[in-house]
C-alpha cells in the first residue's frame, strides 16, 4: 500500500501565515459552545507525529485513524477545560511558583538550569508555567470529581493479596561486593603468592578498610565490584554456602570457582520479618486505587461527554 510523508506536509502547514490559516481552517468539532478548527487539529497531529519517529510512514488508513484519535483527545481535553471553568477552579501565583520550585528541588536544578533545559526543548518559561498551571488545574478537577469517590477496603486488599500471593513472596536477598583473582596455571609459587595476597585483602576488609580501596590496590591483577542485591535461593550452591553465615560486613573465605579465586563481602541483607502481608499491603492498596481511579475516570469522562453537545465533523 502506498505510504505518504505526512510530517513534511503538515510542517509546511504550520508555517502558513495567520491569514492563510484563517482562510484554510474549517470546523473539525464543536464542543458545547466552542469549536476546534481543522488548523488546530493539524497542529496537534504534527505534535503527535513528532513524538514517534516512525509515524511519518503511516499508510493513508493508519493516518486517518490516528487523526480521529487525536481529535477525540482534543474534544476530551476541551470538556475538561470547560468543566474547570464551570467550577471556577484557580491556581494562585504562589501555588504555581511553589510547584515549579518543587520540580527544581527534585531535579537538583537552579532557576538558570531550568530555563536552559526548557530552551533546549523549545519552551519558554511563560509557556512552561502555563503547562504546570494546567496540570495543577486538572489535578484539582480530578481530585474533586473522581479521586474522592475511589475507596479501597481492607478486605479488597487482603483478597487481592491472597489471589496473587506468588507475586508478593518476599525472598531473602543479600547485597555483595566481589574481588576476583585469576589463578595462575601450573605455577605453584605464583599460586602460593596469590593466596597470600588474597588473605591480606580479606584481613583488610575484615578490619574495616573500604572495599573500593582494597580493590583498587590490586591494580590489573583483580576485577570486581558491587554485584547488587541477589536472591539467595537463586545463587549457585558454592556461593550460597560461602555467604550463608555472613552478616553485613562479613567477608567469605577465599572461594575457588570457574578458574578464579574470589572474595565476597556482604554489605546488606534483606530478611522477611513479621507478617509478609503487612510489608506489601500499602503497595497493593495503591495499585487497587490506581486501577479503580482509571475505571472511575473513564466513567466520569463518558458522563461528561454524554451530558455535553459534541459534534464531530471529521
């Protein structure tokens, strides 16, 4: 089937003069007493295409389907905007500035850093403030219309846990550092020297020397690092046995494995203490709340649309 390069076509549309836009623009949809123009729709389609690099190679049929989906989203967004105005929801300047400061703090950015990052994305600070303001307004709207109606009971959480208990099994984990030395082949003297060097390294670790310093001191004669948090039950038997009795900070005896001599240092252990349900119930409650919120949002959005005058002209 013939493929078409829509992206170039609509990019040219975007640089049309305002006069041309007015001349070419028609009504794509009517939402209550407001309209969405075909020019606005074209802009939204270009933005959608730009988000996915392969979208400029859609077939005619695929492109038409995408355009309908974009228009439906625009209609839904317009309904949200109208509901926000109807309820008189507002965002004060201090509230907006506080939200932007939170973004900076969470990302470790100064005001100058944030402006540079926005510029790199083709955004200005006023435009960014408008985006954040709209996000806050939508959050307030959903909190008022949707979220407060979503309740998750303890029985629902417990039933979900019992039905998905395999997903919430908490297995003991151990976090491990590793230093590995190649064993010389057929050279007893070098092998004996290696064992001495390994014993010295182990003593240093047991006496509190920093792992990275001990590893660095080996130069090119050893490799290693943080192996991360490992599920003990999944470990090979020799390694599992070597780590079995070690507490945090403990160092294994030299272990010969796969042609190397290894030292393993335990840095942390995760054990299962108390009732496993207590450890995961908050996570399950949050998941169920998200699921219910999604369902309730779809229902509410349908109610909003059913009670509105919406006329699609595409």
